[in-house]
């Protein structure tokens, strides 16, 4: 993974159709900095293709503005609600397409890997994860909405994964 004197930059994505959290985090040595973060929202009354295009355009803008070295997109798991799952998978597909179009390496941490990276416990509670994200990134408050904080955690997990010997071994 190429780095610059400014460090390694990851764009973390918490995929969703109604709300998609994104966060850019730079790792320089042992310190982490949130460069930018936010949440893209689409109205539920809009047709799915229009919503997906809005998410695609919003994430593309962040890639073009901030030039991350790679993307970290949370791997999804769903239980019973197939309608919600289908729309979220479609939105996630658009984000994966952006990764390919911009030739950005992709890391896909599971929710338990994000919790483990941020808190040292793969079963940590959401509030604990949010407080640790705030502390690790030196933020004055926990980013809102939750999707934004989640995206920053996904970026932190992505940075940990690409720095791991297992990732380097798997990329050879």
C-alpha cells in the first residue's frame, strides 16, 4: 500500500440506502486523524435507482476531493428483512463499483472486526465503540448520525487490516 509523508488515507463506508456514512481517516505513524466525515441521505419516497445514483455521486465526490489510498467498506449481514437487505446490497454494489473504477484497493471488515479494532473486543456495544472512535481521533464529540461514527470505525479497521502481515501475505 503506497504511503506519502502525510501517511496512509482510508475512506471508510458504512453502506446503506437511506443513510450512507463515510469517513476519511489518515494514519501517520501511531496517530490517526479524521480528515473529513459525513452522512449521505436519500429520501425514502424516491425510486431506488435515483437514490443509488445520489449515493454514488456523493462518494465519488469524496474520492475525487480527498484522494484516499484505499477504501474500507463494511461487510453486511442481514437477518429477516429481505426488502431492506436488497436495497442496501444494491447501494453497496455502487460503492464497490467506485472502488474498481478508481482502482482503489478494497478492504471489507466484518462488524466484529471493526469492534475488535476500535475497542479490543469484537462484542463491544455500539456506544462504547463510538466513544473509542471519538477518543482515537481526538474529536470533541461523537460524530452524528451513528452511520458517520460507524464509517470512521470502518476506516480505522481498514487501516489496521492493510497494515497487518496477513493482508500483505494475502496480496502477494
